[in-house]
C-alpha cells in the first residue's frame, strides 16, 4: 500500500505481517507455482523464480513450502488451476486496486465484494482506479552507514533503473517490470543490501491522493487490511499519500 513514504508504510505493516505469516506463505506459494508453470522450475534458468525464492526466504518461508510450490508448478504435485482477477474501488477519494489469484473466481469475487460492501463501496468501473497507477518494479534499499543516493544511483541506473527516490529510512529504486530482476541482482552484486521481502513488481501511483485526516487514513487502512486478510487476495494498492502528522498518529496507535 502506498503512503507518504514507502518506508513509513513498511514500518507500520511489519507487525501485522508478522501475525499473518501463514497467509503470506500461501500467497508467495501461488506466485512461485505460476512462475514455474510459465518458465520452468530451475531457478538458474528462471530469473523470476530466483527472485521469488529470495523473497520467500526473506519472509522466512520454510524450504519445504518453497519446494512444494515449485513441484506444483512442474506438475510433480497436483494443484488446482489458478486464475487472476482485478477489482477496483474509490474510498474517500483514494483509489484502491485489488489483485486476486484464485482457484475459484466466483468465490473470490463474492468475498472481495463483501468487504467492499462492509466498507460502504461497490466495485468501480474498470479503469477508473487503475488509470491512476503504472506497473513498475520497486526495489527497497534500507539506509546504511556510508550508503549515499549517488552510490545507489550509479549502480541502479547503469543496470537499467529509471529512478532512485531517497526517503527517510532508505531508497526506492524504480524500473520497468522487464528490468526488475537484472536491476535487483546488479544492486546486490554491488554489495548493497536489499529489502527483498518488500521489493516487487506492482502498481505504482502516478497521481497521489493527499490524506491529512487521521480518521480517513484509518478507515482506508482498515479496508485494505480486511482485503489482505482474504486468502485469494495477492496485492492491494492505493494512491493514498498521508502527511507526516498522520503517519506519526497512526504509528503511535500501533
């Protein structure tokens, strides 16, 4: 979910993520299975799989879970066919996009729709929310002693990145989805530590919705949390941009 700072958002989400490891592992497993079905189960020949395995290990996903997901993708283990779907909404002026990966599209639509209704929303017209986002790769680099924006830019831009944003807490490297793995591996090869668990290809807002009211921000965060609790939901994106004061208030409330 996007906020005033990617790093502030990650910090707020950490506690919740630790309490939802099982769901996180399930979602990563689905991604691994899909990538293996598309490009094979050998990480040496499948950069996308290699990246996902690193992300899974960063999230402390057990090796047995990773291997099982790979075998589902290769057909060594039986697995239900997975299909993706996308749902959109607008809450308090903030665009919300929900990506789903499921073996039962009707069930997923009903569950996501129920969360929308509980939050006073109906599904928005296709494109009304997604037009406010671009599909990009984002690589998160924590701040470290001696690590400068110029140093990150030198490595990242040479590898094909489009931008490096310096924020309190670290740096965000942005790139085209097709360049994500190459840029990520170049940064790591340059000796720069990467937060792989929070680095991914996804939707990045091209137009933010400023939110300066704590109650509104809490309502949107609650809506997102309810969506992310659903087993079939892979990702939830918003273009909410909160102020420093709102971030501080939310962090104080835990």
